[in-house]
């Protein structure tokens, strides 16, 4: 359930970055791939922490690893940093829009 929500949130972000709608096939495919990459990284990092890895070692290198994984999973469509002057103020849709 949580990963489904992550995928939906990623779809909104990816759609905004690509100038597409969140329900377009390309966006859904990229969101699914990016969510899966994040899930695998989460499991890898979690296993390391359970094995006694020092959480202070999870710094900038880990964040670059996440960006690389998302970039690879989406074929380069997303994963690079966003420059604030290029980013829209609000995504098209998100969790706040879907609250019941």
C-alpha cells in the first residue's frame, strides 16, 4: 500500500518535470520503475542498518546513488537535480488532492 502511494506521488512529480499528465502511459511507466528502484535501495539500506552499518555513513554518496538508480530505471527521463528557477510551484496532483 505504501509503495502504491509512492508510485502515485512519483507520477505527479515526473509528470510535472516532463510536462505531461500523471496518468499518461510514459509517466506511469517511469513512476513504476522509479518506485521499484527506491524500494530496492530501501531494502538494501535497511538490511545494512540491521547488520550494524553506521547510519552516519549514509550521506551524500547514498543520495547520489539514489539519483543514479532513478535515472537508470527511467532511461534518463528523470533523476537529475531540479533547478529551482525551472521547477513549477506546484505539481499537477498529489496526496493532498486525493485525501478523502
